[in-house]
C-alpha cells in the first residue's frame, strides 16, 4: 500500500459527504429534544440508553477531577482503576470548557465520526488507485446497513438493528468511542501495510495503538490477530520475513500491551470489577442475524473476496489482501469460544464495504454482467443500504411517539422535570460516595445526572444486578424495610409509586421535594 494520492477535489468530495452524514445523524436527537412531552426533557441518548447513560456517568467522574474509574451503578465501595480513560478525559474537557456531560458526549461523537470517515477515505485510496472504485466503497461505508427490517418480518433479530459497532453509520450515530476506535484501527493498518519503515511511522503506529488501548481495548485483539495473519501471509507468499511490517507491528504491541495487561490484571484482582466482568457477557449473534445484518454488502463482499483470492498475480503487499484478511480474520474471531465474542466485530463493516465495491466493479464483470447491469446492481445496493440505515436511525423516533409515562422503553429516553430538579439537588448537596436508592428507571440516570452512586441502575454495572433489582422492587412494594448495602438517600416519585408504597416512609426526613418527587435522607439507624 503506497502513500495514497488524493486530489483536492477528492478530499472536498469526501469531506462534504462526511460532514453531511455526521450532521444528518444529529437530526433524530434534535427531533427528540424538540418534541419532548410536556413535563419531560430529553435525556440525550437514543441508542442503548443503559450504556449511553453509563458513558455520561463516566464523563461525570472526569468532571469531578478523577482519572480513576469507579462503578457508580453499585453501592459497594471499591478501589478505582485506570480504565475508561477516554470518557474520563472527556469529563476533564467538559469541566475545562464548562460543558455538560451530554454536550461533550455529542461534540465528541461528531468529531470522532468525521475523523473516522476521513480516515476511511484515505485508507480506501491506499487500497485502490482507481477513483471509480474509491467512491462506491466510501459511499457504502458512509451509508450502508443491512436487511434488518426484512429479518424482523421472519422472526430474526439482525445485527444492524442492535450492534452499533458492527456498522460505521450506526457507530457514529450511537457514541464517540466506536468511531474513534475504528479510525485508530484504520491508521494502524494503513501504516503497517506500507512497504517502508521509519521512526516516524513507528511512533504514529505506536501512539495510535496506545490510544486504541485506552479507548476500546477489545479492538486491539482484532488488530493483533489481523496483523499476525497478514504477516504470516506475507512470509508464506514471499518466502522472506517482511521486516518493515514486522517492526511496525512490534510498535503496536510495545505501546499497547502494557495497557491490555493492566486491564486484565485489574479486572481479575479488583473484586468489584471482577464481578462486573462476570456479568458482562456479549455472545456472538446467530449466523442468520449476521448474514441479514450485513445484507447485500455482505453478499457482494463475498464476490469481491473470491475475486481477490483467485487473482494470484496480485502482489501480497497489496492493500486488497490486507482488507481480505481483515474481514476473514474478524469473522473467525467472532465465533471463537469467548465470553465477549461480539466485541470483536468492531470495524468489520469497513473491509466488507471495500470488498463489496470490488465485487460490484470487478467480480460482476468477470462473470458476464454488462455495464448497465452493474450500474443497476450498484444503485440497488447503495439505496437498500442507505434505507436500512435511515430505518435504524429512525427507530428511536418511533418509540418517542409513545408517552414516557406509559411506555417503559420511552421512559428510558426522557426525564421528568421534577426528577431533573432532584438530580440537581443531589449534585449540589451529596457527595460522589453517597448511594441513592430509586426505581430501576430513575437509578439509570442518577450517576450521570447527579454524580452520586445508585443502589441499582444497570444490568451489568450493578454488581449482583438481579438480586439488587429484586431488593429495590421489594422495598418499594413495602415487602422489605432494611436495605443492604446501606443507602444515603431515597427517591420517591411517580416511577417509584408505580412499584408500590414503602413502609415507614414518613419516618425519614425530607431533604428535597419538587412536585411529586421527594428525596428522603436515610437515617443511620435504618442503614
């Protein structure tokens, strides 16, 4: 892969479309904010509110000056760890510029999305010198989703509906760390692919690997595996050691391995983080959900991959081989026996889109398709993929048409104004170590909105989540009166009233009230 020769006109084209797509991804958020029901306000998260609000909680910790992460969704005290550094750093930036967690979250999302798309165009240009191939590949990366809408009709749950990290458009719509991680992967692969070694390139690769380790450590497992396979391929075909690529790969390991080793050590020696890891299982999707999720892109990627595999005159150092092995290795990793299989799908959309473009422009002609037929196929693939992405982006807007007062799903996207007032009071009067008891829904918002801990609020980040959720519900039903571990404050509002009436609620002093939301101070004797 040589240094890509990209004209100013190409950069303007790529930058213009990148900016358009990233800004378009903001439109659903604006709609949700402007159409919030009376008495409610949009919480700022549309994709996976459980994880989204946990990111805000991490940003809040950084705003308070911390560089060590604590699980704020669980009441047990524990030592902090130098993980989730990306979101802690965003919190420090938010404090520096006087921004709220949700504002810094979306600013980072926009910037990371732009960075990913421009890095993707540069990477594509290094793979193919043909403008006629660059643009279709980039268009697919910009817009393509799968056939999730079709799969639902047949009872499947394709990944394009629920796995953001598996798709570029979904990733830049969901959060900032997925697109940033993919951009760093592209930088690493492109630099390692070069046929020359220099100290500058070694530094670039090493720093990108370090940033990736701090942003999304699991993506490094994919990077390591892909580079190992690619180096093995170079050696087996050239019959000599590819020293430039080897030295650059060693830079990847040298800079990133200490972070990965530390992450493993802290996740196994810190009992609270170990308990969290034991719950945090993300299995690979069923093959049918994977196939439907990538849809036509996956189909034509098979054609592009087949063409590359059969073209023996193609130089082993060609970027096309790197793309081929990236896709193949990722698919194998995805189904290895590993509790966090699905994490390794990050970035797979990138090589598949490039292979799909090769399939459309080279493979179809090789099996007899005429020019007008190829153009028709390309148009259909782009349109179906773009419509799939728009469908996925619009799904949360369908949810917000329901009242958050009656829909459990919609209630995870909005916060009552009285609840916001209670969170503000806690932020100003409680300490980060204080534990707040609330319904599971309200508990989801507490760490990110108030900076305090919650007794229960997250299915993974609350230790022994299921038993704690049962305790919360039993307390508000009046079945239990003593909470263990102890809490410092108790919230009782409309969502808690739906669960029931706690016993002896009037015995606790009221420290804040707004409308029908009341905050009680738990007495030491009750704790």
